[in-house]
C-alpha cells in the first residue's frame, strides 16, 4: 500500500483560479483554463453555480512531472488577462523520483545516491594507510620475479646462437 502511494505520478488537487475573465465562466471555459495545470475533473458547487466570482475552484489531476504555474495568460476579446493560480492540498513531491508522496529532501534514493557519491570519492582518493600496504606488496612480487624471468630467457638464447654457429 505504501509503495503504491509513494509512486503516485498524478494526484487530484483543488486549484483556485483568480481573475478569470467572465467569458470563461462556464464548464467549457473553466475546463480550458484548468487544463493549463492538468486534467480538469470537476468544479466545486459555488463555481458551478457562478455564485462566487472572486475565484473559480476546480479539481484538477496534476502530474508530478508537470510544472505548476502560479499565473498564466488567457486571451480575451480585447487583451490578454493574467489568471493567478493557487493550489490546495498539493502533496509533497520528489524532484528526484518525479512522484508525489515524499519530499525531495526525504527521498531514500537521494540518500543512497549521496552514499554512492561518498563511496566513489573514497575510491578516487584512497586512505593513505591502505595505499602504502598495497604498494609494498606489489614491489615484493615484482622484485623476486623479474630477475628469474630475464635470466631464464637469456640462457637458452645463447645456447641457440652457439648451436647455429656450430651447425
Ligand atoms: Zn524520491
């Protein structure tokens, strides 16, 4: 249940639209206005009756990926009108997961990403103590092996050259 809730990519919220031009005060016009922020579902009773004209309140399904404007312009007969928007009941949204249900700062994935970053930084700049032990071990192996290899290579070559000269 909780996982499903955390992964919500869209939620219905109340959106208040201020300064809506008179010609938009019908279901078609308000749907058009509400579609700027998301998918209009229904309007509240006072908006439907037109008995409150200070603002229109519409229930809109908004996507976590969409940016919610605080104002936008609508074209009227004579000039563009700026409609102001207010959101009610907007749940916390994570900019990292692009879902509703938890805040970006409280995101587990963000915390994990931070841990991975720390791990990578540690790998790039290893602890000096660890590096010293590693280097000593490598040098020992190289010192004992290298002379043995070169000696065994030189000897047979000399034998081959001598044999060729004789033959
Ligand atoms: Zn998240």
